[in-house]
């Protein structure tokens, strides 16, 4: 069964993790929608009972719709936007709030968590969604339970946990166009029956490049990803549970395939460029590379006390990232001026969390905890401009972060139907930073050479407060006010020593949300609605200065208001219709990037006003007991500005994407064959773009892809 329900977000404890795929199959058997139990507020609740807006993808949908990476999730989630800038350093935006700052002392505005572990660097967002229990997108500030850098929201990836009392295994293999080859599998083995178990999963995915580089004769925008994960879970006693995890991802790719998309005719350098809008061909001087290796270890201990449950969660993760590519997509025979560059980064980060949860039967449900996050990043940013001879500028950056927090949250019932909700969190970040442009042979984006060391401390109180009114088991209304903050930081490519020493301040968002969740027709119809207004202050924006340096500044104020609706209907056995729509009106109230310029009233970049997703499906059981599933997905997204000026060529036209699949499952439920296609209409859109030195440079989305996946499950 394909399911994507609006639910309130959070993370799931080991003991309460559910197998959404099994639930979906059981529901299909009787023609009803499954009831999903989540720990969205760090406690076990029905999906429809949680008073926060979240979009979730269960195991069945992740498997059937081939949701493998964050961009697959973004395509199906109103309010969530993703762009490859490049693909190995994604920019994620939720309800209009995101960040382009990838510097060593910068942070994202919307965060990604892997099994409750914060992935603190953009390039660290690398994982395979095979053997995943569900993926949740929490919308709006999540400052109380999630802390720093969740101003826009958070994405939670919850992997499947070991089963202590059953052997289980599955494997799948895929072939497709563009020489696509994939294999994935998992095995679950009890080690001591009822006490310990291990679960190992892995995936290998590759395809040839989507674009031909006529200058080198090779193909670019290819993929070669290998990932693996091992869980070891145990219950040494009735009150103690342990979960140990190690995971890793190796990612190799060429590209991105850059193009000259438009000319900036107001710049005389535009005469040096030739527009190339052919997605299938470039003539780059280099194929480029996007390589990253990331791995981590995680440990969780849950101890049931007489009055509460005590949890310790600790982790350590490493990231080694290397990227270099041709910015203009040409060579010395096509462009008199050639631009190339990239980033190298080595990061390690660790976290510790200690929290107490109220017992499930407590009258007041509460959680309280302490949190620590540490990050150490060394990064280089290289720019090469070649006009008769290469000039190379290199920024070296080194940053250390120590972050501490204390938090608490509670739900207080007042009578049988009304509950009050409140939470508070204190966060303190200390950043130490060194940046230098002394290494390269030229100064291109700056006006002088410098080597600056600086530091600062940022503190914030974030909170939420609201009320929940349950009319009955199937209907609820809620109102919530929540506040989030993103830490301040320092420039990654400053133009001079003064800019290097002068950082930017934290940004804040306060959201006012009204929501309704309802279930009708004995659970065969779910309809949820949300209205929200968000006040966004001191927002951190990026802009290019006349000296070509790119700086982050606190721009001013913005208001983001919108409406989101979610509908899932199962009219009869086998049929399912899911539809979701998001309207996002995100505009600046105050923003003057230069004297005489006023961006008040402009739309925030990378934020469509309208996003619609419709997913019908029908599953029929054949006479011999086998089944066939027919499913499609349609996605519409309105026009997007890629620059806060809302002028020039940096905009994306509205898009219409169609995916489809036919899935055959044998009578035993063990074997399946899926024939699938993505972007069936071969829609063309820009994934990122930037005006620089007289032209608008950018890249395109993948073309039509299709293939077959054969699966077996024990």
C-alpha cells in the first residue's frame, strides 16, 4: 500500500520502531488503511493524534516508488525543496527557509537526522533509503526538541531495527537505461533468542552519465554509490535495551554537467560566452569529480526506571569530501574565459544526548534532556579563472564548534478533550574560526591577502506552546506557536580581513500554526489541513559583492504564510488515492542589500508558491493469488526565483513530473517484479543557477529513466 500521511515529527526509539511495510501489506489484505504508531513527540502516539504538521513516507512507499535519496523525498513533499548545488552538497529548504552557506563556519537552516543523529554538514547528507522504516519531514521551527539549525524544519530518516526473535532477509536487483545496475539486501539474525540480534544491510548503485562531454569524449553526471549498515540490538534484561550501529557510504561521480544557460547582457563579459541549453551535451575542459566518504558509529541505551525511561544516545561521524568541476561547461576552444573550482573538506562531528521520558501511562507526558554537539571542519574553496593563463585563488578554512543545550517539553491534559502543550530549550554555541587566502597564486574574489582567526558565542532560548482539542478519536484541532533559531557564523570567502573577522548573527523564526486532522468513513478517508504564518527575522542571506566575494549577511525580515492539505482515500479494496498541496507565500518585509536597492515585497529564493502531488494506485488480486499494483505520481511546482532580486534570468519555469510503476507480487508474497519509470515525460528544468562574470551558469535535472527491479523476501 502506498502511504504518505501528515504526521507530527520526531524520532523513534528502538523499542517502539514499527515495520510500516508489514502494516501496509496487512491493511491491503482487508482494504483498509493501516494505523501508524509513531513517537513523533518522543512518545508513542497514533499518527493522526500528533498536533504538528509532518509528511511521512512509510516502508511500502519507499520500496515501491524507489525513494532512494533526499531529492526523491523533496519531489513528493509540499513545502520541501531541494536543489543540487552540486548534488554532493545539497541545499534543503522547508517552508521557504534554507541556506546556501556551505562554509566551515556556516550551518544549514533545515536539518537532516539519521536515526536521531544530526548530520551537521551538507555533504554528510549521504545515505541509501533501502531497509528504512520511514522518512519524516517536520515542517516549521523545531527548536524545542531538535535545537539549533531547524528554523525551517527537519528531515528524519528512521532505519529498520533488528528483530530479536526471527530470521529475516531480502534482496533486490535492478537494471535500467543509462546502464543502470543496482543490488541491495539485508539479513536479520537472532544471536541469542529473545536477547540479541544483528541486522546488516547494504546497497550498490551505479549508472552511466546522463551527459556527453564532447571535449573529453567521456560521459558525466554518473553515479557509483556503495553503502552499508550494521545494527546490533539487545535486551539484557526486561528494563534495559541496547542498540549499536555502524554505517558508511562511498560516493563517486563526475560532473556536474554545467551549462551557460543565459547571458547577463548588462555585463560586457557576456560577449565571452556562448549559450548551451542542450542537456545531453557539454564541452567542458574537465569531467570533474564529486567524491565523498562518510561513516559513523552510534550507540543507544534505554533503561526503564520506576518513574521514567532514561535514554543515552551518542555518536561519532567522519566526512571526507572532494569536488572539482568546470563552472562554465566549455573549454579554451569555445570560451575565451574559463572558470573552474571546487571544495575539499574533512569533518568529524560527535554528539551526546541524555534524556528522561515519562512512562506511557503517566497522566502528564513529558521529556527532559541535555545535549552536546561538537564539530571540527577543515575546508578549502578553490577558484580558477583562465584567460590566457590560469589564476588560482584558494581559501583555507578551519572551524571548531562546541554546542550545548538543555530542554524540556510536556503535554498537560485538562479534562477529557483539551490538552495544553509547552516546551523550552536553551542552546549555547561557541565557534572558533580561521580563514586565509594566502595559499593561491592570485586574489580574485578579495581585495587583499589575509590570515584571520576569530571566535564568537551564540545563545538562544527556543520554545513552543499550544493547545490540542480532540473532538473524538477521529477528529482533532490544534494551535501551536513555535520558535527556532540558526546559529551565527563567519564568512567562507571574505574579500578582506575586516569581512573575515566580522561574522553574521543568528537568525530566528516564530511560527503560528492552526491545524485539523480527521478520519472519515471508518478510516477509509483521511483529510488534514494546516494554516500557518511565520515571522522570519535576521535571516541570513548570501550575495555577491562587486569585488566577486560572496558574503552572508543578516538581511532583515520576512513573512512566510501558507496553507497545506493532505488527503488519502481508499474508496474500495485495492484502490488508493493520495493528494497533497502546499501554498507558500514567502516575501521579504525588509531587505536592502545595497544603498538604493529595496527588495521588500520580493519573494524568497528557491520557494515555489504552489506545489501539488497526486498519487493514484490500484492493486488487484489475480485468480491464482498473485497480485498486480498499478501506480503513478504526478507532481506540479510553480515558477521559482533562484535569486532574491527576482530579476534577471535566475528563475525556473513551472514543472510537471510524472512517474509510474507496475509491480507484480507472487502468491507467497516473497517474489516481486517492478517495472518503473521516472520523469516519463522527459521534463526539463534547471536544478541550480548563478549569474557570475557575465553569464548565468547552471545544470539540469536527470532525463527520463526506467528499469526493472526483481525482489525476494524471506
